[in-house]
C-alpha cells in the first residue's frame, strides 16, 4: 500500500488513487492518417516493465486530477510524481 | 483435578482462580493464565487430534502459534464455533468447550487410523496419481476425499460477533515483546518517538521472562528479573502504547501493516456480550522494528510425531511459565545448547530428566556444565532411531552416530520416557521481513536464513533472534547498537549494560537423522499437520521435481494451517543434501500473509449486511415502498422493478403496466440516470469529440441522442444530451455507467485535450427525473403546468423548455424511450416526491400507471432501442447494432472513429444485432439462450445469443433481440434455439417491432 504524493494534494494513501496504465502515450492527432498497424500500436500495445516505469494515476477519491508517476515495479519505489503535461523529472 | 503435574513455583498463572472447561465433552479444570494446551497437559492429556492424512494420534508439540498438531474446534454454537484454533494460543476461560478435529468417532478411537496402516500405498502425490482416471469419476472421488480429509467444521449460521477496523499512525512500530522488542521500544520511547509495541501474547517478555538461570546475567541480575524491571519501566512512557494479544498479520510496502487484536477471546461467553471481539489495526509506521524472534526446530527422526514428543523450549515454558510438568520421566534430544536450559528447569522443579541425547560429540559451554553439575546424564554423539507408544510416547531407542553422521553404529540402547523434548536449533521468523519485500541471506554456520541488510526496504530493521542473534549478549548488545543507529539516538539508559551468558561452543546439524531401518520403513515426519515425511520429499525429487515451490505443492509440506513454521527448513535442507545444492542457492518458499490465520470477521470488520455496499435511493423511494414496488438493484441504486397489484405475479404486473403506458399514461422514476452538466466555450467541440454524431449544429433548446464509443470502436454508453444554452449542455448517461463516463470524459479533458475550455459536474443526485409517457401524457403535463404551450410547433419531440411547477424551476424534456409521446420532468431532488404525487393526482383520471424497470425494458424492446450493457457487451460497434446512421461521416475525428474501419471491425461476419420472432408467438425465449442453424452438424456452430426477450402485450406475441453472426444479412432466416427440453424455431427480423413509422411520438 503506497503513500502517493499527489502533485495537487500532497501525500495520501493508495486507496484514494487508481492507476491508469502506461504514461506518455499521446493520442494521435490525426488517427485517420494512420495504418491499421500504427493505430493498433497506439490502441493495444503497452509496456510491462520490471523496473522503472512511467504510469498515469488518478486521485479518484480526492481532487480527481490525473498525474504521472515514475515507479520501480520491482520494489514499488515511487521516484517521482508530476503533473500532466510536465516533462518527467527522471529519464 | 489431578494436581500431580502442577508445581507450586513462582510462575505466571494464578493458581488461586480455578477455571472449568470441557474437552471432548469431559469436564476439566485449569487456572487463570493457562492456555488450553497447558491446562490439557496439566490434566495429563497429550493426545489432542489426529493427523490430516494418516490419522495418526498427535499431541501438543509447541506452546505458540507454530503449533501444527493441537488444533481444535472451539464451541458448538452454530454461529460462533471456530475451527482450526491452536490449543497453544487460546487462553483458558470459564466454560470453554473444545473438541478434537479430523477424527471419527473419537480422538481415542479413530476409524481413519486405518490410513496409517495403508501409508505404504499413500505416498506423496497419491491423490494426483490415483484419482486422475477415469476423469468422469472425479465427482465421486472428490466427495470421498473431502469427507475424509476435512479439518474443522465451518459455522453454519452467520457470525453475530462484532469486529472492528481502526487506523493507527506512529513514528515507530515494534513487533514482538521479547527482550529485543522491549529494549527497542524503550529506546524509541527515550528518543521521544510515538511508539507502538505489539505482542501476540497477553504478557510481554518472550522466552527471557522465565529464563531464570545463573548462566544468563544482565547487569548482575538473572535475565528474567532484569527484563521484568525493564517491562515495568515501559509504563512510564506516555508516548509508548503497548498492544498485547495483538498478532501482526501482514507487512506491506511503505510500512503499512495489519495486526489483529483479540479483545474478547480470553473472556467467558457471558463476559463477551456486546463487546467487540477482534479489531484489525491498519498501521502506518514511519519506522518498523521487527523483533519477531525465532522458533525452535524439531529433529527429523523415525516416528518423531508421537504424543509426548514436544519441542524442548516448549517443555521449559510449560514448567517455568505455567507450572505444568509435561511428563514425570522426561528425556531430551538435541543438537544444541538450548535443551540444557530445559533440563535445568526440569531438574530444579523436581522432574526426573532421564537422559539428554545429543548428536554433538561434546560441548563445554557453561550451561552444559551447569546441567552436568545437577547430575543429568548426557549421551554424546547419539541419535534416536525409534520411538514406541501409539497414543503417548512410552520408550525410545538410541544408537551411536557414525563419525560422518550419515549412519549409525553399535548397539541399541532403550530408554523409558513419557515425554521427549526435542531441539534442532532455531529458525528466525523472517516472514514479516520478506512480506515487506526484504531479501534473505543464508548463514551456513547456523543453517538459517536471515535478513540481508543490503536488500532491506528502507525504514525498517530486524533485531534479536529474528536477525540471527541467538546468544543473549549478542541479542542485547546488537539490538541496542542497531536500534540507536536506526532511530538516530546518541545516548540511552542502556549505554553501560553488562551481559554475561553461556555461549554455545559446538554446533552440529543433520537434517534427516539416520535410523537402523531403511528409510522406506521409517516415518520421519517433516510436516506434522499434513503428514509429509522426509521420504515424500525424496520421492518428489526422484520423480523430477526440483524447485522448492513444486516440491512443496507436490508433497504438501508446509501447506497446513501452520504454513510449515516448524519444518520448512528441514525440507529445504533435505532437498539441498539430496541434490547436492547449497541451501542459500535453493532459497525459501514465499512467505505470504497472514502470518497466522485471520477470521473472516476480522477481515471484513463492520462492512457486512447493509454496510457491505452503499445503497442509493431516489428522492421518490418512499413512495415506491408505500406503493408496494418490488425493487431491482441497478449498480448501487434501488430501482422499482414493477408494482404488483392485488397479488399479481411479475408477469401479470408487467403486462398491465406495459399496456397502460401505451393506451393511456405511464409514469417512471428515471432519477437514477446519470446526469452530467457540461459548460464552457468549447462544450460543443467536446461533444463532437466524444460522441459519434455531430453536435455543433444542435440548436439551443434541442435534445439529441448520442452514442459514445471506446477508443477501440466498441459501444460504451448512450443517452440524450440537451443544449440548454450556447455553452451549456446536460448529458444523460446510463444508470450503471454514470460514474465511469464522467471519469472517462475527465480523463480526456485533462490529459488529451487540456486546451478545451470545458467543465464537467455530476448532477445525478441534484436533479430527479420523472418520465410520463403515453397518449395522455400531454393532458397530464397540461394540468400540472397550465401555462406551458405544449403544441408540437412550440414544443416538438426532442426539445426542452425551462418551466416552473408551483414556483419551482424545472426542465421539461420531450424525449421518449418508449416510443410514446413522452415528457421528462427534471426538478431539484428535494421537490421530486411532491411533484411525483402531483403527477399521480393529475393523472388519476387517465389511469396513470407507475411502472418499473421491467416494463421500461419491455417497451423499449418493442421499439428495438438498445440497452448498453444488456444488448451490448463491449464487443459491438455501432454498425454491429445496425446504427450506422449515428456515425457522422463529416467529422474528422471522435473517440473510436479510427477503429471503425480496422480490418477486424469491418468484417461482415461479425456478430450483429437482430430481432427475433418465435414461430409459436406464445413461446418466450430465455435471455442468454444460444442460436444455431444446423443442430445436427457436429460440433454445433453457435451463431449468437438472445440479449433481450419479452412477451409483448401490445403486439400479443413474444419478441426478442439477439446478436447473431452475419445477422444483418440473415433477415427472414430460420434459426433454432436449442433448450433442454426442446428446440425452439425462430425467424430473424428487423429490430423494431412496434410502430415502425414512429407515429405515436406525436400521438
């Protein structure tokens, strides 16, 4: 059970949050220009990394804001949380 | 009561308070402070249960939570009886009733004992190997296996005890109240940290609190006296909370821990009334200090499971703590020094210590010398090769070990004993450490796994014997040093501590001790509860199992209620020895929570019955109750299902309601539909992007039906959205989808389209919705809102008007889910009940008929309107639903658009929505029934299934909707619905059954 530092509210218990999968996958601006394969890449393909992973999280039972998280899936260490649209503070 | 086995010594129970209890129906007595186990032993009862597989007689083996054998059923009340309780943990209370488990007809004469004779043909994997074939017999086997292999019996009535959950936040949590836990807690308290000290017993002090020997001194006092004073001193710290009878169950990441506090389990049934039974503590600690101690290991030798064979340290606790002799002529069998402490305690209490069999060649530590001074006989370099006595140990035979320890030499020596204390060394309790994510390292001189400092999650530390320190001076000095560092404490009251103790000078370990008989003729038990032996582990290895996790599951070693706390290490050791691997490389099985079993009651706490989930009720709910509605659960909502009159069945009520709605007027509480208020200068653009159809040109005051897709092109939700003003819309969603739709829209707004000026607010609860439909709906609205111009020109279908009812603002939408001329009144919820009643009064002359969800479903099915979630299941595109008309061809993009022409979504043989008519119009299909074309072709190809099915009173025939492979092209085709008794013939039709021309909307 993580303690998550919501960029808007501060540290809160994990029960207030929900995970929305891999971060930094932008919805294509011109989907109609894409081939089936390119669209499928956006639609279906997600990484499942053992190690440092970038994730989308939502403060569901709080401010309802979406934000991003850098988390090591092997030990659940959260390296950073940052607002949508911001660049990840860690590579 | 026989007092022969009680000694009067300064111990920890109150011998002035007698407590009566029953074991297997027999009335017995014990004293206040006894556990069930100590009271049974004081009554000379060792035989407590039968083993799981062979039904061998088994006795009390330990004095703590690791007990594998003495597990009993507590109580006989069908609601409160509890199975699989460890007799070593249950505190004795007046009126306690306990029963042996897994035996029939009694623990003394158990028919299942025949399995013991059959044991040569019941090896590891017996069930897997035997009951594989023929497969069809499995059901018969299963019944037999379940009947004969049960442990305790579950309660048959609902638990009426109270359970609680509570959060705790602290600076430091200390787990374990033994000597290292007490020292740690005091250090944390001295530092000024808000500290919680948790211990599962009712009394702090662990095993040191009764360690009263000259060989163990702290600051010149015997270790027990020193510790007693330290425990007393803890009371002066206001920042220290001590929770006894509290067992740590789980250690999750980020120092989140769960602990179970037993509040009334030690009280008599009468005293428990109206009290909370157990509390689950949810603890968030800044720092965690694990001082969970260690558990003594048994030795693995032939017939090591007989009642009367007890862990040596437990014998010491029974005599020193409870004042109970576990026998009158006790022998000890050991590979280390700790059994000598037991020997000294017994000897001082006047119990004859027959002999100590020690597999080591010698030892000259102080504690051994102290035992020798007392005249105790020691047989060095020997092992026990056989034990005798079926229901209680009577005698045993010992032989000399060969120099390499792998065999025996010389002659058998026979000893008589009514109890053998065994000690195979100590296993650190690293369960909680590994649950938290810590990794272990193997320490070969003690054959133990201990926390690896370099792979320990931050903000926690393990101290004491759970960290591999077994000598008293190491325990005390290392705990002080490490905890001070951990909490950054410079000076403490322990800085001048002086510990003197006996040090173990020789070590020897043999995981499987040899016997004079060949291995296959012996029974060296590893897992006492599950009856798995060293033979079984070796067999598993011969059969090709290599991973410890596989061997565990194949032999069931460590899979009982005790989770192999005693002998998992021996299983590992035997695997390592047999395969020639290093134990450190082999690793351990995974330690999973809970550390000891939790009751379901503790886990769910107060979240039972009506508190299990939220119940949402509309503002008109009480009217529905008063008018005898039957309710249906829709998500968390309670919705009227139908309103039976004069004992009508559901079918009769729905037929009447459906007819009335079309013939005159029906009224529906539609308040549960999700309502999202959408505002902002980009609101129209936003709707363009989330719905499949176009919204920019929707005039103010008009309503439009919209279909929302997932990005994969599948229908997600639907509903009518109304343009209230230039930049203001109100969207309705399905009842069940409301919360998810709002989340999804928020997600897109925040993450993909932050440039849009749009604000979303849920107003589902703020507005109630009353829907009136039927040819007389107009007349009823006219009576309620006389000054509203209801002409088709002023107020056409799919439009809305702001209005007032008795001065209260409301929105009237002219929209229809039934195909009839309909109005929806949206009004602030606190006025809804009155408006509903006003509608009922106004509609009386038109026989206005309240209807529920079932009639609503029937009426919309007559019109072929889908219900997302019933007719769709996340695999259907708008085109699959024959709703191509709703997909805008002009819009460049909307959610899911690109997916609508993926190669898979344009397949013509996708499942598609169709209508179905039964050849026999009276035959109503079952929803979910399969559709096939050729029943004789094997395998029968299933083309689809029925999604909605009703008997339509307005059409006087059965109608249904279904999804069928290539359904669009199959209009007029005959299919079969195969049912258990018969095949039903159906014909594929259009999805609209009633009023295809939509004339009734303006009727």
